[in-house]
C-alpha cells in the first residue's frame, strides 16, 4: 500500500515536471534569414545556431536557416521581423541606420584597428546600449557577429592612388555614411541591396564594391572583379535580430535558449570568419585576382578624406554616442 502511494506520488511528480516542460517549450518553427550563400561564414554560423537551439529546447524549437536572401534583402527581412511575418535574421548593422540612427557609428571609417577592439566595444556597454535601441522599433538584438574589415574590388583598374577611384561606379550599402564616404573619396557611389550586387557587377551596371575577403570569396565576386585593393577602410558588424512581436510571446525558457545559442554562435562565427579571412587573400590571388596594397602615403590621403565624414556621423548618432564609442575604443587601446 505504502509503495503504491509512493509510486503514485512519483508518477504525479513526473507528470507535473513534464507539464512544466511542455509549458516552457512550445513546438516552434523559427525562420532565420540571411543574405549570403549557404556556403559562407553567415551560413555556417546560422546552421550552428539552429543546431544549438534544437538541442537546448529538446527538439521543440526548430530553426530553419534560410540564406541567399531567399526571404528578402536585409531591409525587407527587417520589415518582416517588425511585422511579425518572420522570426529571426542576421544582417548588416549598416542597413538598420534608417531605423536606429545610432547604428551609423559602426560605419565610421577606421573606427576599429583590430578585431579585438571591435569585440570589446561591440560586446561592451555602449554596444549593448545601441543594440537595445532596436526594441522600440520592433526588433530585439541578440548579438553582433563579425562581417569584417572591408576591402575594395573593381573591374576597371588597380586602385593605387585616390584619383584612380574617380570614374569608378561603386556599389555601397544603403546608408548615408557609406554614400558620403565614397563620394568623399571621389567615386561614383551607388546604393544597392546586397542581393542585387552580383548581377550588377556581372552586367557592369556597377564597376566595383567593397566587402570583407570572406564575402568576396563566398559570393564569388572574383569571377566578375579583377582588382582588389587592400584598404581595410571600415570594420562591419552583423547583428542577429528577433521579431519583437514574436519574442514577446516566448516563455522565459525559450528566450534563454535563443540568447545562449546566439552567444555560442557569435563565438563560433568570429573564430570561423577570422580563420577563413586569414587564408582568403591567397585564395583570391589563386582565383586570378590582382591584389595591391596602398602605399602609406595614399592610405593617409584616403584616411584624411574619410575623416571629413566623421563630423556628419557624430551629428547623426548624437555627440554622446559618438563620445562613448570613441572613449571605449581609446580605453581598449590604452589597456
Ligand atoms: C548581406 C549583407 C552584406 C554587407 C553588404 O546581406 O551589404 O555589403 O556587407 O554582408 O549584409
């Protein structure tokens, strides 16, 4: 009799535990969109994130990593997140500037001089503060991933001097900092979504573009771009975001699974990106790209021209944000 009671109690406890778990995790499909091809640093990290979420939720949350901008360009996916039609994405912070002006601070030319500085500032208090501004716009920012230091490619000529940019029609991201920066350098800058870039280069609607080595490799830009100039003119972050409409309906346990997996994916993505970038230049040369570095003198001329956009960035992000970010960079440099 006693044993029977004990057993009944145990069963009841197990049922209760099961019910609690079932309440914590509902079966969910999470569409996670991104712009690059499946075989890219973005794709690899998206799949890693998907595995982590599935494992940590006991198979209840299934993340569908959907690349190639199949769900839309960065800005289209943002709108889908805001409206609640898509759950998650990763994309450039540069395309969020229209929603959160402070994001433009990450587009400041030569802001970071190393990945270590970028990690510390993006993952630190000011990075969090800017990320948190997305909530009022209908998105929740989880983590920053690395897109990386950007370099210039084109199909016209090697860019060795600033003047070589003069009649180059250059695709830039859809944001005023990039537009102003390349206008300041003398290029004919044209904003275009990334999803239209390969075709635009192939048909010569534009002559050039700028992106990290990894993307020049994964998007096969080497097939349509002959010249690569090592400029490292800006470090671009990516940011993993969630639809706030959808997020608000999740349990605490579900939110934690996404947050923890996002941090794991960030660490994985940065390591993977850096390893790939370290060998990408040799890859690109092997594919026939002609690579040149800028002389110290030309690099300085470029820096001086680009510094002219800083005042405009400070104004649009607000002096306080500008100062906080620059102080955080300085602190890293002095450490
Ligand atoms: C991918 C873009 C890309 C970015 C660009 O969707 O647009 O050039 O560097 O990574 O976000």
